[in-house]
C-alpha cells in the first residue's frame, strides 16, 4: 500500500492540520479564523448525549459546503434503503463470487443491496450490500445520510478520499465511513469487489469485553484515522446524497475535499482484521462467536444488536472431546458470511463466496463434513490457517432478501444438496 500517514485510536479525540497553524487551539470558532478558513462542525450524535458517546468533529475548510443549486433525484438502481420488495424467506442461501462488470462501473454504481430491514427515516434497521467495480469515481463525491457504512474488500484495494483525509483499504482490512461524511473511491488495482454493512441505528462501537477482562478482541489503537489532506480546485463536481433510501445529486463548482484542518471524535477508520486477538476454548465445547466480534451496535439492553461484525481468522482449535465445527443451531439473528481468503481458490467456498442464514433458521455443516467430524479420532490441536479469513455480519433484524438476489446468476442453486440425509443418532434402547 502507499505511504499514507494515519493517526490511531478508535473513539479518541483526534486532531490534524495540513498547514501549521490552521487548527485553532483555544476557540472552536474564533473570529477571524486562521487563514480566513470556513468553520464547520458535523455532529454524529445529539448534543446532550454522554460525553464518552458524543461524536462531533470541527472542520476548517476553504469554502462552505452549502450550495445555491438544488438537488435532483438520481436513479438508484439496485442500491436501496427501503425493503418493501424484499422477500422474508426462511431458506439458507449461498452465492458464488459475483461477476465483475463489463461496462465502466465505479464504486457507487457498483453497489447492490442484498438484504435489509427497517426504515432509515426512522433511524432503525440495517442492510447488507455487495459491490463490484472497475472504475474510479471521477469528480463525484458520495455521502450517505441514512447510515454508517462498513466496507469489507474481498478483491482489489480501495483508495478512499474523505473530507478528513485519505485511507488505503486492502482485502483483509475493513473501512468505517460514518454517515454524513463525503467520500470518493479510487481503484488502485483496476477492479474491486466486496461487501458493505449499513447501520441505521446509532454507530459502530467496540463491544464490551465483560469477563474477558481488559485485553483481547479488537484494540482501539489498531484503528487508523486519516490526517488532513486538502485540495483547492475550482471545477465542476457532483455531490451524491442518499436520504430516505433514495439518491439525490447536486452540482458543485469546486472539489469538496478542501478541509485544511480538523479535530474531533467523528471520523472514518480502517482496521486490519489480522490484528484481531482471537479467543477460544482451551478445554471443551465450542464457544459462541460473540467472542470474535470486532464491532457492534447495541439494539437494546437485552443482548440484541443491530449489527455485529465478526472475524474468523487463523487460530488454534484445541478443544478436546468436542464436536469442533459449529454445532447445528438456530440463532435469534440473521447471519451473512463472506469469504475474504481461503486455503483453496476454487470450490463453493472460494474467496468472494458468501452465504445468508435467515432469522432462527436451522443451519450447520454439510452431511459430508458432519460424517467426517464424527469419524475423527485425532484429538491433536489443529491450526486454522492464516490463509483463511471469513467475515460475518449478524443482526437481530429479520432481513428481507431483495428479489434480484433470489434469481441472481451467482446464486448456488445446489447449496441445499449438501445437506442431504444425515445418519440418524445412536439407536435408543
């Protein structure tokens, strides 16, 4: 990746200036401002929320972002924020990697909604999207007012300009883009593919560790935010906004990435999933995947979450006298699993493949895998390879699958065949 500079610490109050002296040190809104810059604040939470949860950033930029031109509606294609057309199917689904586009398609145009629930205008719900792209976003900036976006590249790196600076994100890393911040995506490798979780409720946060204690799981210091990086260029630019599940666009006469300095707690971040400190059983039984949660967004105080983002990376499996694969289960959540890396580049679980398990639907390993596990006699520890990396989105919302995904050419119609006839349990007396 390129030699970009970053600052570290998820949830920290961060500060950056591209020009020395551009960031005020005493007042937030001095008059006159340094170098005659325009002062703007963005709030990610209500004014009176607890200090530890208050998200806001002060920006010192070249020009105000309010424009004299209005917005016009822009076709949204299959990137949506409302789910009336969705199908509440109880069937588990698997998909092969989606094909890359033939025609020039940038990140925004390459977004396709897979499933979702709720209503962004009520600030309740979540969605999962796919993206496949082969072109840069040229003179176009996008801002999502409906929810935070968490981007998981699977193929191809992303170079992302935001109002607060630039970030590079490669497969094996994730990107958090808070709602309301403008961004632009470039493709250093020419093509890109991956998945996006969208959160209408609140914001992503680090989960509490509870009995795990003070360490383990994801560390705040490994989350990297950009440093100020501005452009002063007067040229036609298109600002695209998603509001209420619909896209709108507005013409601008200058590049909007003109923030010379900023400070605050509301910022984009990137995180390397290989820095996640995995935890697991060292005696018996298979622990719940909650101990593999990277980020979460609590839905209520009853353990339900709007979205959990989990990672399954290389680690040791040492449980004894235990059925080591995930046992058959029905979870009070949907599961979306994506293969970022695998030890094989072919087959049904090749990189780019993904699956979806609806709310409380039975799922588990295949008939073949089940038989192989029951026949296992070796209790030796097994090293799960670092060449294997899976992500999981879990949500308490019973998401509807969009109809264009049910007949999508990437759908693996033979997936249910892998759950054939299982040998019955031991004969009862």
